[in-house]
C-alpha cells in the first residue's frame, strides 16, 4: 500500500481512483500499519475488547429499556394522554402479564413523549426517573463500567497511534480538523442558547406561580409546562395537528411526493418480498428514465426488540465496480396504535420522517465506482446536510397541502393552524439548542481525556455533571428555578443509551457534534447553516413555492459528489448550491 501511495502521481489514475488510494493509505495508517509488532498486538487487543464492549453495551441498553417500562395502577394517573395512548398502555401491560394496569414503554431519549401530556406530577416524575436511571442504577444492565472502560481504551488507542486523545484521532478525519476548532464553535454557540433557555425557564415558572401550584420547576415538569406556555402563547396544542398527519399519507403524499417533484423519481410498493416484521414496507424506486434506482424499506413502528431512535441503514451499497444498486431503509420508532386505529404522527415525527428520508436519498443517489465512497460514507460532520435539507420540504406549501389532510374528512390543514405552527417553530428553542449542544459538549469532554483522567465507573455521573458545569450549560436552583441537573437528566441516558451507542455502533466517537457542524457554514461572515443556504439558494432563483423551480436534482447530485472529494466538502457544497465555480479535485 505504501509503495503504491508513494508513486500515485505516476499511475495514471482518475480522480476517484486517486482518492481511493489516498483514503485506503490513510485508513491503514490510522489502523496502526506503521506501528511495531508489540504495538500492533496491543492495538489488536484494544480493538477486540472495544468490539466486545460495544455488543454488551447495546444488549444492556435494549434490555434495560424494556425492563424500565413504567407500570401504572390506575387510568387516572394517565390523565392527559389520549384514549388511544391509554389503550396502548393497557395492551402493553396485558402483554407483560399485568392485566388491568397500564405500562408506559420507554423511548430511546431520556425525555419521554408522555411527559408533555401527563397531568399527574408524580407520574411524570416517576416516568423521567425510570428513563434517566437506565444504565446507571446498578444491576446486570448497568453500563457505567462499560462507558468508563470504553473511554479508557479509546484514550489508550489514540496515544498508541500518536494522537493527544481520541477526539484528535477522530477530528483529523473530519472536516472540522481539530478538537480545538469544535470547542471554539461550541463555545460560541452555548452562551446564547443558555441565556434563551433561562428566559424560557422563567416564563414556565411564571405560569406555575400564576396557577398557584407552589413548587419550583423541575426536570420532569419542563415538557408539560412548556407545552402549556406554548398553548397559551400560540393558541393551539399538538393534539390539533395529529389528525392531519396520518402516517401513510405523510409518507406517500408528503415524503415521496416531494422526492418525485424535486428529483423525478417514482415509487411502487412491493408485496412479493419477504420482510422480517409484518409492518415493514418495501418500495421499488425508479429513476427519471424509468430504470430502477434503488429499493427502499420503511420500518417505522416501535417494538420491544428494536433499538430506540431513528436512523437510515444501507443494506446493499451502490457500486459501479460490483454492479450493485442501493437497498436502503429508514427505521423510526412511532408508537403503534391499537388495532384498527390510524397512526397519527406528531409534528416532530413528521419532521423526523422527512429528515431520515434525506439520508435515504443520499444513499439512493450514490453514483460511485468504489463502495468505499458509497452513499453516506462521507465525513461525519457533512453527513447530516442532505437530511437537514430534506426537512425543509415538510413545511413547503405545495408539499404540505398535498399530505396534511384530516384523516377522517380529507380536508386540508387550516391555514390559520399552519400559521400558528410556523409561528411557534422558534418556541422552546433555547432549551432544545442547549440540549443538543450539551450532548456535544459531553461528547467532547469524554473524548478529550487522557488515559489517567478517565473517571471510575462510580464517578461517571459526577464527571458529566462537572463537565456540563464547566461548559456553562447547567442551571443552578434559584433564579432560573430549574433543577441543577435538568439538562443532565435529559442527556445522561442519551450518553449512556444513545450517544455512546452511536459511537460504539459506528466506530465514530465525537459524533453528536457532527449534527452541529453540518449546520455551520464555513464562511464565518455569513452565519447561515448549510440547510439555510439551500433555502436561500432556492429563493435566489425566484421560486414562488412550486416544485421544481430549478434543476435541484443536478444540484443535489453535484453537492453529494463534492462531499467525496479531498478537502472541505462544506465549502464546495456552498459553491454548488449557489451556482458558483466548482472545480473537481483529485
């Protein structure tokens, strides 16, 4: 490999082949090819142990999540949930051998969706406690040992390979370049987000006081009272939206419709292929000329054996070398309604469906010779760009009019309700932004540790609290009337049950900041995100809301091609979507 790499300029390779040689050479070096025999043996042992820890971690997470479901004795304790949600809880309890009671199964995130609806404060507190204690409450599924050991092994591996820490090892291969660059970016974003979150906490506390409740806002209260503030401020609640977001209509008349209009691709459902679960759906995807582009799998419902969250998987990678076309899937965790009831989505679930399909499009539109560059195998701090762009179409007027129709009457969503939804999009964004920035900051804190700095298992929770405090994204009790660890409460489960799972599962590490980085435009003088750049570029061409307005498929293809070239894909993507000079680099 080294011999080929050193004479690469004399081999007459095309641009993609040159990139492949460079990429594999870097992979070999980063995998320890330049180490001595003894160091290679140690590296092999580290990698083997990390793989074992990954498997155990994932198994513990799933088992702990299933074992932590909240059992409720009476229907009154679930006051505020819809009848359909209560019926689902009753069915879950019966299935688990607790007929006559109610079982609230946990989602992957620490903040559970029912927290925004449950009127009973004690039930909310129990639900959040059950969620946030996962992985750290002792017992056979406790993951603190694994987290501590994983961090120590990653630090050792980084040092063995000549890096200051695991973050430096990971960042070298991303567009950000260094941990210091990421730290600086997070440091610029966090203070404003925290200030907004403090104001939101004050608004929520004012409502609690106005209602004469006589208590200080706690972590388990946030979602419930934030929703009440939103209802009072914008005069609508989430339940008014759900009848307009029936899942099949959102998928076919929304997600697919937008893709057809934008890219000229079409979809046809297949019923002849075996599936691993009855609710899974399979679609042939055809290109503009009628040829088959891909197969798309939609696995949208939650189930006990399925890990939480939402993601895209590539089951067959596109490659001209091997003559393979992509088979990609979107996996969500939408709660399944009782038999015979429609599946009505929240607005957040609608956005998630569009988001994940952006990743699917990234996989479908792959057009490379070598599978090493196929689909989403791009720098992690670019990979979120196509998915975030696709979120834009969820509320694009022409798309929304096509899918947002009442599941019973077929009437379109009222314009005034839509205006309220759009007006409320920035509501509670101080908390939401601080939430994901805090996850990224914890990520950075864990992976910038040297070997001797990794906390012992019993100190994991304290380490995270101190890291958030040092970053300035925790609240102290008092003026903000918020529990000191409200953000920790939302993230600790995510770090133990989602963020590190992401790292362990994909071998990435320092992954959460990839979402943040994808949102940043490289030109610091213009503080737009890459998805915002796409929207601006659309409007720069005089678009009036109709699709397609300019050859977006060609622009999208070129943007994806830019991401596989050496250097910063973000800057080249900005050039592409604004029609500026784009030079292919070998």
